[in-house]
C-alpha cells in the first residue's frame, strides 16, 4: 500500500499585487508531517507551481496508484472564480485554484481538477486539504496564538488577474463557493479551511507566517493525536473560528470516509 502526496504552496503571484506570506510554510509543514508518516511527497513552491506544473504533478500523483493506496493533495494559496461555461455550477461560476503564473496562464478550474482526480483507479483513497478562500464572518474563540497585525484573505478576485476587457459580469450569487468547487473535485474526503461564504486567513504565529487553518490542523494532529478524520475535525473546531480568524473548518465525505484512520 503506497502513500504519496503532493503539497503546493504559493506566496508569490506576479502581476497581481496580491502576494501572500504563509503558503510556502504551509506546504513545507505538510511535507514534513507527511514524510514523517511515511509518505513520498512532491512539493511545489512559488515559481515551481505553474499551471502546467500543477497539472503534471496531479497527473503524476494519480499515475500508477493502486487499490488501497493513499494519496494526499494539499493546496495553500489564492482561490478565484471564472464564469461557468458548461452550466454545471448553480451560482454561474467555476471555482479555481490560482497557480503562480495565473496572470499569464489563467487559473486551474475545479472541473479540470475533478477530471484529473477521477482518472484514479478503483479503491485508491484520496484526501484533499484546501487552505484557500471565499467570504463572510463568524465571531467567537481564543486568539492567544495569533501575532498582532491583520490577517490577509486567501482570495484573488478576477480583476486582479484578468484583463479589463475579459472581466466577467457580476455573479448570480453573493457567496463564493470555492470549497464547493473543491468538494466536487473528486476526492473521497475534503478538509477545508472555511465555509463557502468565508475567508481562509493568511497570518503569522510566533513571528512565522502560516495559514491559520494549516497551523491549527497540524497543531491538533501533534498535540491532540486524533485517530480518525472525524476526530481531527472536531478537535480542530476547538481552535477555529476565533474573533480575529472568523473561519470555520469543514469536512466533506461519506460517513465511512470520515471514520477512516488518518492518512491510512
């Protein structure tokens, strides 16, 4: 039973004026955690994570995987949307991940990601971990781990990377649904940093930039030692949302998938 993972972290978004700070550390942190658990990990950081390279790396992750193998895909970076062209999105938008070269090559759509993941063989387990973004608010919890200063949302609006003449009309719904897009991306289980209508926050802890979701997801794994994905999510919800980090981590998957042992 092979264990393979792909971890992507993008801080640098040339031409957009919307760089982030914690995504590269997120990817490095997921890489270290997964390697410690026996995974063979491919890591793409910043300029390594072009649209073509992300597509090729997902294809390589899936290639050769057999029944009972476990695959993990983690993404930390901006999310965005484009107008839905094939009518499969009720809100009129295709959600997408933002590669390093989005300014010239465009985003990687949820439809494309789903097609790649759907090519895996029967019985190949796939976990998606998404630390990227949306829009909304909640208030409660403890901020004691968080450094002073304002967190930044991991969402890249179309006007940041599209030419003026290509900008879409206003969408038919007010809440962005990138989580929904990743939910349709073909995995058995999705752990996401926030609800559809919320932001995932890029911030720092102890002077070190990180995504809030990634920081607390890994803190929970190491300190609380949950055994199943369901337990992991429940423990993580004790940390998020907070007043300054109004994001509510989500878990999507079948009941049996949620009860699987973590990374098995």
